[in-house]
C-alpha cells in the first residue's frame, strides 16, 4: 500500500464498490495494513472516454465506511463532461457536481439512461434535449444483499 502513487488521474476503488473521494488520507491511515490486496483494474471498466490513467483496486478492506466515497457504478457509467439532465431520487438538475456530491456515501440502486425522445416526452424540450439519466439510490431502511460472482 505504501507504494501507491496517487494523482488526479488515478481512481481508487475499495472492495470493488466505492471510489474514494479523498484517497490520500485513506491510504496514509492504512499504509501498513498487510491484509489489503492492491490490484490494478482495467481502464475499460470506465464506460466513457475519461482522463483516468489508472484504476487501483483495494480489496479485503475491513470495516469500510463509505462516508467519503461514491458508488463505483456511478463513476464508471456517468460521463462528467456530458451535458445532460439528471433526475436523482426525484430531484432534477443539470449539474454533474451536484449529483456527485449528493451521491457521496449513497449506494446506487439503479441508473437509467433515457434517449432524447424519451426525455423530451417526460420533461419537455428544454430539459430533455440531450437525453436524461435517472439515478435511484437505496434508502437507509433498504436491505442490500451483496451477490458475489466468481
């Protein structure tokens, strides 16, 4: 862990679920933890043209608190440079940064990409002109059952 080099083009993914929003602090606190497995993940996991040069996976992280993390599903599927209308848990916005901040520590339940025609039919020409992305998250009361696929 102590040899991990981090910059703004490095994505740190914990337990294949969470992307760290402050990886330097997280790694400095756990740099001597020998049980954490460090792997390099393929850049192809990001589904759009991104600036990331490296994805580092940290596995076997015990008692991880996602307080300062964002769901990996969101990061790998949503292009921050695409101008689009977002509907996050019923809240509308065009601001990716707002969506990012809102999703910190929340587990994504579902991401739906709507084409231009669908988005215009639902929200009108102004909001739906570039399509839309609907994001639903789990409520605190929802039970999340992890599925492990080997």
